[in-house]
């Protein structure tokens, strides 16, 4: 089980580091990478969450929970 969690944890870490590079590339060159327009997709997500109101806010909090690096108590940071 540790093999799978380590593998997928590493894969997610790589993807999280690739996203800012693709955004920077899109801003500097105006081209898309891997057939995806990262900036347009991000703007669409932000627009949809903004139009959702309180439910969008709850969704943002829920997603941010997964990106926080807390094991037991986040208030000690």
C-alpha cells in the first residue's frame, strides 16, 4: 500500500510543479502546451466558482484542504 501512495503522491507533486511552468510558458509565448490552454481553463474555473456564490466558496475551501500540508493540526503553523 505504501508503494501506491508514494507513487501517486509523487505523481501529484510532479503535476503541481508542472502547472506553474505551463502557465508561465503560455503567458510568455501565447502557445498551448499538451493541447490544453491552461490559462483559459483556469479563468473558466474561477468564473464558474465566482458565479456559484456560497457553494463556490465551500468548493474552494474543500479543494484548498487537500493542498494544505497539515498532518494533525493546521493551527500550529
